[in-house]
């Protein structure tokens, strides 16, 4: 996925069920209380870590993560 002219990859293999509780809480709005935990989550799932991207792309990163999770949880049937 390209964000701000840079290819960004996500790796969810380092997540746990606690992360998924966080994701579910943050699907509509990320509270100020959840923001530090959310940033730690991003550091684990963004290949290259949180410091690989500027703060100005946070909204795009959040959208890309939720889009990817939605896509992964609703796979399309194979077309033969």
C-alpha cells in the first residue's frame, strides 16, 4: 500500500488478542486514553516501525489498517 509516496506494509503476526480488543475499541474513534497503546500497536504492525513514517500520515495509516483488517476478515470467494 502506498501512503505519502512510500510503500507501507503491515505484518499482523506480532499481535495478540489484547491488540484486537484495542482495534475493536478504535474502529470508530481513537480516544486520547487509547492513543499511546494504539501507537505501540502501530509500531508492531507497520513493517519498519512507527518511526518510518511522519506524524502527518496517521489518519491515512489508520484508514489503511482498518481497510486491511476488513479485507482480511471478509475474504472474497475464489472466482473460477
